[in-house]
C-alpha cells in the first residue's frame, strides 16, 4: 500500500507602530517548541538603549515577561515561567527595535503581550497563537462489507477538524470524530470511514485548524483487490487445502487406473503365450483348420470380454479420473489468475518503496544541511512509518506468490502423469458442459 503528507502553515511577521493606544494587529502563529520573535518597533526610530523597556502579559502574576532598566535586564521582576527564555536584541535598541525573542514556546505562552516604553508613553500589543500538529496515520482494515479506513493523529493544538476526501476532493461521509485531550494539553483525534468499490481508490484524511489556516493531510491509495478479498492469506490457505486434497485424490485414482491397466496388460501377454503354444502343436493342415476356428472364436470372445470389462469395470474409475483432471485444470487456471494480480501488486509496492526511499534520503540530507530540523523531522516520521508498512506488505505479497508457485508445481507434476487420451476426454467433457 503508498502514503503522502502535506503541511500548510499560516505565519505572519509584521511591523508594530508604537502609539499611545493599543494597535489592532494580526496574531502571530508559532509551532509548539519553536522560537518566535514578538515584533515591536518605535517609529520614527529613536535610541531606547538606556530607557526602561517592559514586556508584560495581562492576567499573569507577576505580569512581567521581560524588563530592562538603565541598560540592564532585571530578571528579579520576571515571571518564573519565562526565566531563561526571553531576549532583547541589544544591538538594535539604538534603532528603536524593542522586539522580544521567546524561546521554546509552550502552550501557556499563548495570549496577548504588551510592549511598553514608560518614558515615551508608547505602547503596543501583539497576540501570540500557539499551535501543534502531527502527521495523521491511516490504517487499512479489510472487512466483509468493504474497507475500513482509520485515521489517527496525536499532538494537536488547538483541536483540529477531521475531514475525509475522495480523489475528486469531495467529502466522504464518516462517523463522529473521537477526541481525547492529554495531560500535556494536546489533542489526539481519531476518525473512521468505510468505503467500497463504488468509491474511488484514493482517499485523504485531512486535519485542519480553521482559525489559523493550518492543515495537514495524509493520502492513501487502496489496491483494487482489497475490495474483493477480506483476507489474502485466508484465501491462499483455503485454496492450498483444496489443491492438496484434489492432488491426493487424483494420485489415488491414477494409482487404481494404472493397476487396472497393468492387470489387463498381463492378461493379454498370457493369452499370446497360450496362442503360440497351441500353434506349435499343430501337425496337419486339417488339424490347423479345425483348431483355427475355435482360436478365432476365442480371440473374438476375449476382445469382447476385454471391451465389456473396460466399459463395466473401469467406467466409474475412468469418469472419476476425468473429473479429477477437470478439477486440476480448473485449479491450475485459478492459481494463475490469483498469481498475476499479486505479481502486479508486488511490482507496485516495490516501486513505491524506491520512491519512499528517495524521499527519505532527501529529507535526511536536508536535516544534515539545516539548522532548523524540527519540521523536517516531523515530515521524516510518516515517511519512515510508510517505509515499514510497504516493506511488510512486500514480504506478505512475496510469501503469497511463493505459496501459489508451490501449489502450481504440485498440480503440474500430477498433470504430466496424465495420459493424453484422458486429457482429451476431460477437454471433451468440458466442451459438452
């Protein structure tokens, strides 16, 4: 089975003008655990390096996120939750840039921040929105009523909306989404949908956070034979048992048939010996003529007896043998019919493994050459999971193909022992039916 993840993030950096009243600005979206810069710029630019600078967050006790007075950071006034995680760019203060860097963002960091320069009476606000995403994983479960797709993803904030889409991007009706919030404040969501062969073979599980225009999705392609068999291994095992039973029964019938043929051959040889002995004892032409009549009569009676014996004694065995040959031929064709799509699936999975390997190598190379690895590692995880799934599928398909090849060998070995006249009768019987 082939998987693909896509991430679309909404990030906005903008310029804040310090005024005496709060300025309405767009919120800044940041991923959980990343660093972020809360911008604050004085215009027109002025040197604020020696001024008192305050970053605060309402409803926080103590409310100060970062305070600087007379060119010194006053950590004693800082809220403990921000200790060691805030930084002003000292070399930019002369240009009126009071932007604050906040490291390793937590969910509790979300909210509105105030940048304030008391001596100038300048103030502005910025809203920080914290989010977290995680690649959804789709599990494919084959059932009698179709294929069940289960999409699960952990580590989301805020709670996402889950949608199922078909190949055309149309929404597929699914059951209610199961949502669980963990002690870390992150959400785990799970959604299931049952599809059948009336739908397309490509489905997408899409998770989106509407307010911050952020989405992440995983696409899956279902092989066509997934709709026709609830368990490939179960079908193969059942077919293997049928093959073994038919082969054993055919071998037994062949044994009985060969034994009958051997007895008939022995009787014919004995009769020829008796005929030669009688011919050797002939002394006169008259005697020969007298003896020849019964011999001819005996020959005709023997041939008639053999024909009658074959029609009466071997009729049931012969018909059973023909039926067995028909079953062997049918099984041979079924095995071939099952083998070909499995080989096609195996070829497709092998190609997907090569594509997946190329994508993984590209991501690993990017990780080696980049200092920002968190998002790259998030995209690496689903690719690695896909690789494991594809390798497992390849192993199963290879085993199924090998089983079918073994069963075909058994059938073909028996088939080589079947006399041509029996095969001909079997084919004639197929045509009549």
